[in-house]
């Protein structure tokens, strides 16, 4: 995992931040309503307070209306498939089943990680995440069980927001000194979440579809929003976690860095 000093050097090596914009990226979602991802839900009072403090330190630099709850992205899923042959940016029952089975077989136990200081990609500021390198790597290997890991280095992080304009990185980095958390925030991780959001809303709120319990190796379904529900057949609730691999009953009909959206590319930066 990349240390904060290296992340800062990389950020300052760019002359300006990347400008984000608020619009409906129809060329990306093409009318498909929801996008899903695997993440660690960090929507806890202490994490919310730390994100709010970081946002305050960067007041005036961030795109308005960012409503993502604190989370650590592990892997992107895509859009629930709308036909028997999923597109390159869609997933179906078989795809999801393979990942749940891999999680069951891996037997990854609860772990602890640390949320630290404020760093940044050129597109988005974030709180640095440290510790639990082996556990995070093992989870990502499960969630990419039949596809290559994404290109580039994985930097676990909690996104603070999205930059609203192209800004001098040196001036932005100077703002980081206004954010002085008292101590690293220790967080015990006992589950990971299958989450989603409305694809047409940049920075919109996340909803949770299901949670994988690391201790019991069981997948617990939540009530899905109507447009996502067709991915899950009746009887899917709380199925899984057996030693021979968890099962997911679902129907065949069922992010992170792409500043220039196109078909099959995510328009939002982490």
C-alpha cells in the first residue's frame, strides 16, 4: 500500500486538480438506473465527523452536492445485467455467485484498519487508510476471482468529495494543513457490503443491497430498491456461508478513475 508521503508527492507532481462536473452522464449509463460496487461501509459517527472536518478544511474547492456516505471501495461490479448476455460493464447471477463462493472459501476473518490524514488524487481528496494490507488484498482477490485485477496500484481510501474545478495542486495541498486530526481512527471491520447508487446522480447517496459477514461467512440481503430487485430472486435472503461455498439465488435478468466518461467507463473519480 502507498504511504502518505508518496501520495503527496504524486499529487504535487500534477500542476492542477481535475475538474468534475455535475450532469447526467447518459453516454456512460445509457439509461441503466443503478451501479453497484463492493465496499466497506464506514458510515459511523467518528468517520462521518472526520470526513466533515476534512470537507471544512477544503471549503470552496469541492463540487456541491456530494452525498456519498464514508466507505472504502474494494471492487466495482457494474450495472445489473438487463439481458441474457451481459455487456462488458454489467454483471449477472453467475458473476455474483462466483464472488460469494470465493469469499466463503477464503475464510477472511474480521480485521482492524486505520483512517488517517488528508491526501488526494488529482480528482478527489480522501482520508488515507492504513493497516490490514493482507486482508484487503485477499478480499480484492476474491472479488476479482475470474477477471484480472484493475490496472494501477490500489490505494484504499475514504473519499471526501470531488474537486469542482482545475485548481493549483500546491495551493490545495496547503489546505491539508488545516486538517489536523487528533489521532488515527482505529476501525474494526466485521463485514463488507454490496452497495449501489443512482447512476445519473454524480456523488449521490449509497444504498446497501447485501452484507457479507466475515465471522459467519454468510451473505445477508437487505431490501433492494425496485430497479435493482430483479437481480435477486425470492428466497435469496440470508442464503450462503456454508463451508462448501455460499449460494446466491438470483435471476439472469438482473467506482474508479475515469475523468472522461465513455461507454463502459465510470464517469466518477473515486
